[in-house]
């Protein structure tokens, strides 16, 4: 059976490093970093995520500043708030929680954030710095995944890596970070020919497509390391029977509760083939907030 890569334990380790960094600032007479979170509308998942970020800030000593706007907020008002936060010297990092309500332009909002305060790492300036291999604020999820892999001693130089997914949030930056560490990287996606065969080439497979149970055990090279970035909620029992055949407890939970969380990889099948696998939940999910607060400290330190 594969080793389970415990994302929660590594996230706790990362948060402890942030707490130490905040304390080091205090000994130099510097204030705690300030992280502004902008939440527009009443999306339940976003509200839970923001609460988790606020709790994590409190744990490490960051100042969390919340700005809640109604769903019918005009784009001009959102722009004005971002401009105000950009100009506020007490705010080191700005995060606009996605998704935004219909009618608001997410790209416009994200691109309006000062690159120096862009703790999500989504601004084109920060994406460009990553492309050139220069220091900058990098997307939280892939940077935290890289930290997890380094912590477990995975030697990336010369490794054949396949990144399944090409989003600006995870897929593309993850591929660039792996290239930076001298891995040989293939980016695969929904239009890749013979996708299972491409995935089977990977010594490291990173799945980030948002499709529950897409990656079967037969897609995984024996001994590969699998990082599952997907977080999906399954409610369809027929789908559950198909993707949880090797996870009877998941299937039991689905029957009992009507829904269950899973990743893009069939975890039970992967555990029989791979050398190490991140679970869902408890794998990559906790790492994202840890990466965010790491970026907030970096932004404060300049």
C-alpha cells in the first residue's frame, strides 16, 4: 500500500513557520501582517473558506480584515474598494474570494490588486515573474504542493511529471514550478489524446481537473507519486459505485449521508499502485490556506 501524504500535518508545519515569522517581526518592532479578504455575495462554500482563513490568521498572529459586499455590488464599487486597500499601508495582502457573483468580472478584480499585495499570486505580473523564475508571490496551492513534496524528500531533478489540468490557478503554475526544479513536465488536459497512456508515463502525477474519480488506478505508473488537487462532492450513487469500488467506506458514507467528498483520483485504486498519494479530504486542501498565509508574510516582509 502507498504512503499517505498528510497535507494537514504539513499545513500545520507551514503555519508554524508563519507564526515564527510574525513573532520575528514583532521582536523588530514591526506590526503583524494585515490580510484583507473581500467576500462578495453569500456563496456558502466561500463563506466557509473565509471563516477557515480567518481562523488560520488568528492561529499564527496575522491581522485578518474582512470586507463583505452584497451580491448586487456594482463593479465600480468593487474596484473602488480594491483601490482603497491597495493604498492602505496597514494592508499587506489582498484576497478577492472567488467565485464572484454573476455580473462581476473576476479577471478585472484580480488584475486591479497591486502585484505586491496579490497573495493569491494570480496577477499577470506575478505570473510573469514565475515564468522567468524570479522571486514573487506565487499561486498558493501549487507552491504549497511543492513544499509538501520537498518535505517528503522527493527528488524532482530528471523526474517525469504529468500535470493533469491547465488552469492559471494550479495547472500552469505547477508545471512551471516543476520545470524550475528540473523535472521533465507534460501538461495534459481534456483534449489530450490517449490520456490514460500519458498519465502512465508519470513518476509524479498531479491531478487538478475537478472531475470526481477521473484518474483510475490503471492510469497510474507503479510506484508513482500522486498529488490529487481535486475536491469534488459526489451525490450520484451510480457514479459512486463506479469510482468507489476500492473504497467501501466512501460508498457507505455516500449511501448514509447522500454525498461525499472525493478527489480527481480514485484514491483506493491509487493506494494499490502508487508509492505515495494525497488523500481527499486532508491532502492538498489544508495546504492552500497555509500557502496563502505564507504569501501574506512574504508580502509584509517585502
